[in-house]
C-alpha cells in the first residue's frame, strides 16, 4: 500500500528494551523517516484492517536507552509498546520488569504492550525458555511473541498483532462514545494518540 496522508487512524508505537536486543533491526522493514537529530527515530507503515487504513508510526530510541535517558516525550501519545529482549541474553529479560515500570511511570495507563523475545534464530544460545516468558507475559497482561529480525521470522506478525489489538480497542471505544462522534480537526483524517482523559492531562505534570 502506498504511503500517504490518507489514513483513518494514526497509531504511535514505541520500541523499548535494553540496548543490543535488536530494536533498531526490527524496525528495518519499515520506511525510515528518521528524526535522529531530536534523539528519536521513527519509521512509518500503512496497513489495512477491516475497511480502515491504519498508519503506524514506530518510534525508536536512537540509542538513548544505553544511558537510561529516555525522555517522557518519547512515551507521550503512544498507544502501543513493543518491549524487546534478547532470548540469548538473560539480563535483557530480567530487565523487562524495569521497562514495565518505566512504562507505568511515563506512558498512558491503557498502553498496549507486547513482549518480544528477539533473536530466536540463536537456538543454541537460548537463555530464556519460551514457556517462562509466555507465563510472565500472561501474568502481566502482555501479549507475547518470539521473533528473529535476522531471518525476518515473526517480525511482520508482531507488528500486525499489536496494531490489530490497538485497533480493536480503539474502535470499540469509539463505538461506546458514538453519541459524541469524533470530529477530525483538519482534513478527513482522525488521529488517535491515546485515550484522552482531561484529568490525567492536567495532573500529568512533568519530569
Ligand atoms: P538495539 O540496540 O536494541 O537497537 O539493537 P540493534 O538493532 O542495534 O541490534 C543489535 C545487534 O543485534 C546487531 O548487531 C544486530 O545485527 C543483532 N541482531 C538484531 N536482531 C537480531 C536477530 O534476530 N538475530 C540475531 N542473531 N542478531 C540480531
Ligand atoms: Mg537501536
């Protein structure tokens, strides 16, 4: 599908996880609209779900996670997060709880999170059993997938799944609010950044 400005929904999804787990690699399949000068990079892709055109904006950290210096602006407006670890490096899995806390502190409470065990091609080096990560994800209300950015296995599926999950939730919410239709501000596009709650907006404060 051609890139363009005609879309029904725009979803911001952030990539998080320890340095070296393959976040930037995972993003390779997207069109890069790099904005590395401001310390983030993002890529976009347009896909169809039902009869709607969804534009996904995938944000990458440009390496800031190395210094634990991800700013709250990175998380602002994100409706989804891919929390990536390396199946061959246990410490990156152990740090998942820290990343979840980071999301709790900085992201919208309703953000949809997918736990992604990357580098599944490194079978001989596996340090995190699939079943353990799957159970952890279930306990924490995360979806779960293992991927290999190297051989492109499941990367596509990870993005498709999280975007479909987001779409399902957003569209059911707009059904609930159907007495007050969403009015696009400009043109014919609707941008959904996150659930807008004026209370959290006011108390959101800053860093
Ligand atoms: P980031 O710091 O999380 O953005 O990680 P990068 O995307 O920079 O990847 C770190 C290293 O892991 C690079 O050398 C990649 O080539 C390698 N890498 C990324 N994904 C995979 C994968 O699925 N399998 C293997 N074997 N290596 C990978
Ligand atoms: Mg990176």
